[in-house]
């Protein structure tokens, strides 16, 4: 029997409705969640991602501290812009869109973001807190995948999850989240990468298979256990003259073939993608709520 297809857009809308209620509650306490997105240069993919993030923030009624800077911006100027947002009490979250132009040290810039406003969850302090199971900001795509699984009724407790891809953005934080002792964790995780021997054998043992490799259609039906849940994180642009934009988006999973074997599967696009921006909104609301709960600690960077 063909798999049920997970509708990422519907799950994202459900989470946004829950967030809207929290935003209203914050506004009653006099707080409007504020996000500052910094874009340097005109990279088309980055412009498109940032436009989507800004639209989502507007729709949620957030305060905007967005800054679009020319590609020629110096590292010092960018650091000074981050510093301003760090010190601005109306801003609860800061995101510097990557990649940055080659003359800027991205690591130095990410380190300059206050961990209390690190809604992308990429600062070493956020990563350390995640590993230790402490409250933190979780990188948005990894967090979105967990929410997608939970809201689709997938049982994580005791499940064997195989993740293909060990990036700091997706695979690693996901492995950390899923192995936490929590209601959204308690899974057993195998984390695979290009040096994994017998990848297909590992994948075929998964109750939940998560592909985050960026290798189009690498997951074939032989790599999937009958009845497994399959989450496709991969997004690769493939030239397609038949499309208006000249390309189409392809996932890591051979969707048409694998959906005949899986029990639940995400499509590309429309699966994991819609959750990523939603979890950015989620982290910004969380940050604003922490400010209300403990204004002094948040200001001193202890929250
Ligand atoms: N939907 C969304 O919102 C969203 C968000 C983020 C990313 N993505 C997509 O997700 C994909 C992964 O993103 P990323 O940033 O994590 O990519 P990345 O930094 O390039 O990492 C890819 C990971 O996959 C592993 N890998 C690649 N090909 C493999 C193969 N054939 N077999 C086994 N492992 C393989 C790599 O192993 P090594 O470490 O050994 O090199 C690496 O760990 C991309 O397509 C990206 O566009 C989507």
C-alpha cells in the first residue's frame, strides 16, 4: 500500500496558529517579538530565503530589525551591525544569512551574536546547551523535523532512526535532539555519512529514515524497510527548461518508488521546507517569552 504523504505546509500552519496565540499573550505583556535578519550581498538563493523569512515575520506581527547590506560591507561594519542588534531591547532574535561574502570570517560573525538572541542555534553556546540537554535554541530545520514527526503521530520512543548526513545544520543537531531523554526524543540513532560502510544495510534497518545528504534520489526502495517512515530533507536544484524558473527541486529520496514501500513519507517540496521558517518564528517567540519570564537574566545573557 502506498505511503501516507506528510503535508509539511499543514503542519507548519498548525504550529503558526499556536504561535499566534503566544504572540497575542506576549503583546498583552507589552512585548512584540522582534527579529533582525541581516543579509549581505545579493546572492539569489539567500535573497529568496530572506524574503520568505521577512514575509513570515510580517504575517506574525513581529517587530522587524532587518538589514540589507551591500556585498562590499566590511567585516567590522557587519560586526558593528550585529552589536547594535545585540543591544536593541526590541530585538529577541538575530539571524545572519549564510553564506557571507568571502572577505568576511563567518565564524567570527556568528560568535559575535549574543547566545540569548541566537535563534538560528548555531552559536557554540547554543550547540553546547543542546548537547547537554539544557534549554537552548535548536537549529530550525532539525527542530522542524522533530515537530513534523511528533505532529504526524510517529512514535519516537525506542524507535531506530537512521540519519544520512552529519552536518552541523541538520544531521548532528537532529541526532542530539532525538537521543534526548524527553517526550520528543528517546530514540536510538545511527548517524551516517560518506565514510559509512554498508550505508544501504544501516538504512534498511531504520524505523525512521531521515535523508539529509543533498545527493539527489540516493535513497532507493532497497534501502527502506517496509512500513518505515521516510523524511526527505534534501533540496537540490536540477535544471528543467520546462519550468518557468528553469529548475525544479529534487529531494534525496526516489519519492515515486519509495512511497510504495514506506508507511509515511515527506515530499519535496512541501515536506520539511515549510517547517524551517516556522521554527525560526518559534525560536523568536521563545526568546521573547524568556525575556518576560526573567528580564534581568536575559539582559545579562544568563537566560
Ligand atoms: N528543507 C530545508 O529547509 C533544508 C534546510 C537545510 C538543508 N536542506 C537540504 O538538506 C540537504 C543537506 O543539507 P546540509 O546543509 O546538511 O548539507 P551538507 O553540509 O552538505 O552535509 C551533507 C551531509 O551528507 C553527507 N552525505 C552526502 N552525500 C552522501 C552520500 N552519498 N552518502 C552518505 N552521506 C552523504 C555528508 O557526509 P560527509 O560529512 O562525510 O561529507 C554530509 O555529512 C541539502 O540538500 C540542503 O539543501 C534543506
